[in-house]
C-alpha cells in the first residue's frame, strides 16, 4: 500500500474541506491538477473527545501522452469509506 496517513487534532466545531488538488511527479517536473469549478464542500463535525474518520482520500488520474510518454492530464478526488472493511 502506498500513500500518506495524516492524524490531526482539531478543537470541537464544524469544518469543511473546500477544495482539492493532486500533485503528480512525472520525473521531469510536477503537474498540479485541481477542479475547474469549485466542488461542494465536504463538511464534518468534531465532537470533543471523539475520533472522526473522513475516509481514504484518493486522486484518480486520467493519462494521455506527451512526446510519446504517459502523462497525467486530469484527475478527480475520490473518498472511500473503508472504516468497516476487513
């Protein structure tokens, strides 16, 4: 499995993820992919003393070619809830 895990303590309250971006390293440089129109916010509430699982956040990429080599052209985020997966 590849990826990064983040754990962050937040004070109790309501929060929103308002945008996203995917950064791809092509070996010859980086490509930033972000939405053309703002997505609806992903809202969640933090209750004091509780743990919130937002899900596995993935960037799904669409590839094309540049100079004959595969290159990410666009992408979209995907939230997968695997909290109950075994």
